[in-house]
C-alpha cells in the first residue's frame, strides 16, 4: 500500500476522487 504525503492526503480529502 503506497504511503501518501501530507499534500496527497489533503488532496484526497479536498476532492472526493476516492468515490
């Protein structure tokens, strides 16, 4: 499982592209 950086995690929470 790839580890996300703070920016990447923030990006994930900013825009719901995990849907």
